[in-house]
C-alpha cells in the first residue's frame, strides 16, 4: 500500500458514531483514521471521550442517549453536513440503534434513502446485520459454515438452566444473547452460581421495564434478551479485529488476552501476534456475513492452536488502533478499498508485542510490572483526551459504573 493518499484522489471521509461516553476504544480511532488519510468527523454526546480528542476534523453533538427519534435526527444532521463515505458505529449502543433502524426494519422507513445507502456501504449486507448482534445467531451461522463453537442451549427458567449445566458438566457459562465487555456473561462453577446468575439476568428483563422502554422510545436497546447456557471451553482467550469490504477480509489483527479485569471480563493486557486459526475463522465469518466495515471476534485457543469461536462484537475493539505495532493498519486497508485499489495486500501481525491497555491495566493494578515492561497504550500526544480518560469513571454497556 502507498503511505500517502494520491494528491488527485478525493480525501475519504469517515463519521465515527458513539453513544456511550466512556468507551476506551472508540476515542482512539480518530487518530488512526486521520493518519490513514481520512477526514474524520465525530458524533457523540458532549460528555463523550470522543469529543475531547484533537484528531477530529469536524464535530457533531448527539442530542440524546436513549430517545431514538433524537438519536436518529442527530445522525441525519451530521450525515447531511459531513457527507461521509463510511459511518463506523463505535460502541454497543451505536451498533444496537443502527441494527434497530436497518436490521430489524423497525425504523428503516424513517431514514433518508441516502443515509440508509451509506450505512449499507459501510456495513455490508444489511439482511445479515441482525445475526452479528445476536450471540446465538452468530454461533448458528458459524456452525453452518463448519466453524467450531461451544454447545449451548437457550433457557427460560432455573430448571432448564440446571438441566443444561448437568448435561454439559460444570463449570458452564451463562450469558445474555446481547452484551459486551464481559457484561451479560457469568462463569458458573456450581448450581448455586448458576441460580444466582439466572436471577440477576431475569430481573433485568421485567415486563414493567420493557413497557417503559417502549413508551419512551428506548426499546431499541435493553429489550428482552435470550438467556443461554454454554459449555465452558478450556484454553487461552483470544480476539481479532478485522477491516472488511464487501464480504472480504482486508486486514486482520489478532491477540491473546494475557490478563483480564475479572473472570470472563475484558482484556487489560493483550499480546498482539498472528493466531492463524483465529484469523482464518475471522475471514470465514466476514464472508458469511457479507460484511463491510470493522468487526471483532472472541475465541478460545487450545494448546494445539485450535480456535473455538465464542462471539462477534460487530464494531471495532481497542486492539484495532494497535495494529501498527505489528505492521497492520486496518484503517489504511479500508482507505485503499474505498479508493477502488485492486489486489490490496492482506495484512496480518508480523512479530509479537505485549500491550498494557490504558486505562484498563492501570485501573486494575497501578503498580503492574507490565506497564513498565510492555507498550503502555497511553495517548500522551493527546493531552485533553488523556485528562478526560483519567477523569472518567468507566461505565458498562448497560450504563452501570465499574467499581
């Protein structure tokens, strides 16, 4: 790939769309896209970390966090003013509301045709978009194309949970069909753990809450999710992030999670290295989805290097902007695809680099020896963003503060 965009080619435009305010990954994307040759627009709440970065060319303010009509009107205004080539939903809430508009069909008629066309160009097959947003449907699709996945059973009560767990053998994993960052996932070593986790998940889906969300136009997010019992797979947790265009994987970053924040939680230390089995599954899932844009996947990799797919995160994750450490630039691959470059060289990690993710590892263990020994991913060149990250109390995808 060329290092700089052609002087004669138009500069591509990317609109980064975020609803969550303390998302550690999305606030690092403006720098990545700008250095890849994009003009960068951002759309987020005034309190969003994304709004504090110095690497944005144009900024637009999201006027609501939950009320769907105002979210939609904010995106329409930003789209009309900025005219992006692609839109990147950066967090779980942004992904969910886009799926509500174009995946479920509930809000499709309300979108202007030009915005809907841009979302189709940005995300790929809209017909398959709901599959990316449902953990069970991701695994169903994966199994249909021969990808290894854990066994799982959808359950509706404690008795069904217990039967499934006894069939799989403890420990088992209880999870919601939608979630991110380890939220909505519980590792259950005993029947007591399983019963407690099921009660917690069930309480969050009361009829009164669902009715209130529907009346207040908030049912695009946090509506009733399926609960599944999944067999536990032993091995090393791993992840990938991919740039895709029209069902083809352009470049892939893969990494092991050397340290997690808690059991089944997100990584705080990542070891970026080529993981061939995870990379091949990523490429196959991109093709099966007919995907464009940026997706991420979670895996378990056993001692023999075999990978089992756990779930899809239909958005970028924090390893996306770290690809440069191992010779991969997902944003630049996308720029070349948008420019119509033929035969884009596919990039994979070359070499290996351990990274202390910021602020995750610093929050978990301020005196962690890895912070000094590995690459510590602190945005020193963006002081306003750094100050904003340090002042934020992290919030989960369900709007709850992390202790």
